C-alpha cells in the first residue's frame, strides 16, 4: 500500500480518504493506529513493491504538494 497521510483528527483523515478514492478509484483504507493515536490513510493493495512505487511516483507527479511525504508501506500477512 501507499500511505498518503497520518492525522490526529478523524475529520481530516476522512477528507483525505474521500479525495483519494475519487481521484484513483482504488481501495483507500483509514486505519487507526492505537499506539500512535493517529489515523493512517493508505491507498491500494499492490502485488509488488515495484507496482506500489510506480503508483507513488504517479501520486507525486499528479499532485506534488499534496503527496510529497507519501511512502510505500508493506502490510504483514
């Protein structure tokens, strides 16, 4: 997945989640991290790290200011 944001406030996380869903038509997860007390917004379920990195490049190209701090996250299976 590609994490596009981390927020303390649920309302900001929900807004970013909705915008990402509309832009990319991919699954967008709003996951609450209890240890960090933050909502983490993640996009897509990619088969390979390379595919996730290609999508990350697209995000940064399409919206350089909005997703400049995004990164690839590997989920535990």
